[in-house]
C-alpha cells in the first residue's frame, strides 16, 4: 500500500481538528458534569475524577483515529 502526500496532509489536518474538537467538547462536558456532581467525601470525588479522565482518554483516542482517517480519505479524494 502506497501512502500519498495529500492523504498525509489530510490526516494531519484531521489531527488538528480532532484536538480542537476534543478540547472544546470535553471542556463543555467536564464543566456540566462537575456542576451536577455532588459527593459526600473527597475520596468519592477523586474517584469520579479519575474515572472521568479515563473515559475522556478513550474518547480522545477514538476521536483522533476517526478524524485522521476521515482527513486521510478526504485528502486522497481532493488531492488525488
């Protein structure tokens, strides 16, 4: 399989879009979740933060892969 330059450029643009999308969306979601969350102890709050971080790490990985794949495909389509 041959890798094309337009595809790589599209994938890099997809990576940048994924990072921006991740930062915006997770910022909004984190803020809303923190507003609604009420725990009795500090330990429960820290546990919830760790779980939320793990979920957002998975979301970041999926977002990056998806946007890079779409960017690569779009670069191939546009650039040949």
